[in-house]
C-alpha cells in the first residue's frame, strides 16, 4: 500500500485537542496511518497528489482503480477526506447526501463512524480569489441552490439558540455588556419566530466554496458543511466575518460589512432584518467564546466586537 505522508503542520494542529467527545487529537493521530490504509483499500484508491489539510481534516487526492464510482467521476479522480472526530463533522456526510451534488461537492461514499468521506475532486480555486462583494453574490445564489427541507436528524437552531441565551445571560467582562444584552434580546425575538425546517450550511463562506473540475457542475460548489435545521438568514454571518483584510482596507468598515450582508440577503431573497439580527447574535457569541481563550484570542475577540457594533442600531 502506498505511503501517505501526514504533514507536521497537521499534526501540530490536531495533537493537543481534547475529545469532542470521541477521541483526543493525539490518539486519533496515532490511528490515522492505519485509517488511511484501510480507506484506500476499502475503495480501491491510489494516492494521487499533494496531501493538504485544514483545521480538522486531512485531504488526500486519489485515483479510483475500480469502476464503482466511474459514473460520478469519469476521469477517475477523487478526494479522500479524513476528519478528526468532533461534533460539528458528525453529520457532514448526511448533508452532502441530501444535497446530492446540487450546489455542493458530490459525496461518492462514506464511512461515517470513522469520519471518512470519499468526495469528487474539485479545482484548486476558491471563491476567496474573487472580490468580496462578488463572493457575497455567489453565496446568496448558493443559498437558493442548497435550500431544501431538513430531516429530523439535524440539530435544531432553536436548541442551539437556547444554549446561546444562557451564555449571553452570563456574559463576560471582556465583551461590552450592552452588546451581550442586545444580542440576548435579539435572539429572544428571533426564536419567537419559525426558525426550523431548512437544511442550512452554517459555515458557508468564500473559503468553503470551490470551483468544480467539470464545467457542467456549475461555477461554484460548497464544501465542508456544518448542517443545522434552521433558517438561512442565520447562515450569512460567516461571509461577514471572513476576509478580514478587505474589511480593514474599506473606507468605512461599518458600511462595508453591512453591505456584505445586504448583498447576500438580496441575492438569496432573504429578509435583511433577520439577516442582520442573526449576524449580530453570531458575532457576539464569537466574541464571548473568544473571551474564554484570552489573551491568545484577543485580536479575534476585538474584531468580532468591532463587527458586531456595525450591526447594532
């Protein structure tokens, strides 16, 4: 079986992680070589390119030796994705299966208990390569493409929101009280309405959108879903907090980030007031979360506070 190198940068990223809730980063890394070998053998794959990684997953370009998936990958190329087991990744395979390649990377096969996916290979071109405002239009278009009813297996946004209300009520001295109080009140109003029922990618931003290899698949496809049963206005926040350098370069950062949210809302046909409300809540939650990791997260927390202020009043 061909050797697949595990980058030291990936080892350093994963090694110190505590179980969430299944296995620590160090234990999973010890199992990873055998997991790679078993996955290559299960689907008759050959490594085919440079191994890459993100914050939680190792991505191995592969070629298919058999014919099991040839109808979906005519050129025989694919991606083997091995993810450190954690809660946010638990239902990724189900979301991709529900989308069935429509607006998202196509799932070829999965070993859910091992957090291993076999995916179509995409081009090495991310939506981050276009202007941020153009990216917002693409995100809005993808929202419409991805929109579909959510099954009962997905976490409900109301349950997540109930936990956040407790966090906001407790607050932290490292985030202005007026922000946590406004976010708490806003969240209460949001949860009074209907927030369930749609399959939502809650981490949909320009770094999680890639170009397909096959032009027939469209221009852009979403990857790395964090699925939740909710409403799409909740999902706009990541494209607001991403691309920090574009925000810093803007003449008026407040107007700039508000414009991002408005463009997505307009392209997707979403209620701009609910988009702004959910964006405020998620930015403040990010700031409160970052406060628990101070001082190493001070810069991130300060940026979340700055962005949240743009969505107040």
